[in-house]
């Protein structure tokens, strides 16, 4: 992750180690930020609801039932953080699987977070100084 190497370089290392709890906390901060951006900025409210039979809006992922928004979760394993949904249709929207158009919500949320990621790491690193 751009910028993280700079923070780690101040500790004389090129990569984080499993005992670096500050790194794990920074990863969780980043993942939670991406989760929030995906759910609230890239899935638009007011899709009409399931019962209304409103057709999808081309190019915009709308929240029809709220299930997808609520299913976006964060999980961590060691020094890795994952953001995503286990709903079958989550990947359909993100990737655009035929016949459904591509309407990504996770990838744009990660792009939104790119400039903030080093700040999360800087903040957590400063806490241990």
C-alpha cells in the first residue's frame, strides 16, 4: 500500500510482522472505512423496493431491499483485512455477470480510500510512539 512503506521505513523494516498490533488496527480502520464508503456512497438509496418491481437503474447500483448494504462485512486474518459480501448477487453487481450490467461498489470504495490509507497507518503508528 503506497505510503505504508514510508511509515514502516521509519521503524527500519520493509514489511509488517505478525506482532505489529498497530498494523492490524490500521488495517481494520482502513477496512471499516472502505465498508462504509461501499455501503453508503456507492449503493444509492431509493431503489424502489422489491415489491414495487422497479427496474434497475443503468450504471447505478441502488438499494432495493437493503440486504446487500447490510451484508458488506469486514473480516481479518493475521495482517490481512477483507471487505465484501457473501450474498450470491454481490459479485454479480461488482463484476457485471451476464445479463446484468457491471455496477461496482467495492472497487470504487477502495479507490476512495487510497489517499486515506496512509493516514490510518500514520495515526496508529503515532499511538505507539
